[in-house]
C-alpha cells in the first residue's frame, strides 16, 4: 500500500473541509495540503477533484483570474452531508487510534 492509498481519503476530506468554507482551486489546495505534509502533484489532485465532482460532492465553474481562467470547486449539499458523516466517523476512529478506546 502506498501513502497515496492510505491517505487518499484524508486528502478528500481535507478538500471537502476547505470547500465548505469557501470555493477552492487546484493549486490553492496543493499549497494548503503541503502545509500539512502532503506532497501532491496536479496529476494526482485534479483526477481526485474530478472524481469528487462526478460523485456529487463538489461542483465546479470557471472564473476569470486576471488574464486566465481558473476552475473553482464548491461543496454541494451532498458534499456537506458526506463531510458531516465523515467527521463523526473520524472522531470515533481518533478515539480508537489515539485515545485507546
């Protein structure tokens, strides 16, 4: 199992967490994840974002950023539900892994 296999779900949750606060874009998420020790390339992140959009967790649109167009992603209602459910499951797992429950 590679780190990407192990941490892929955590990265997706991190994306949903930030998208729930404000629209996100690829390079911004790459930078944010780098602050948490994840080293993702655009070739890894963008298929992940597209997959989350395909599943209905995110929606995207193009916006003008200066002279270029940027795709921004926003969380959907289904994404909010998934994030809430995941938070509950992570709390339970955290208890088992860290607190020895």
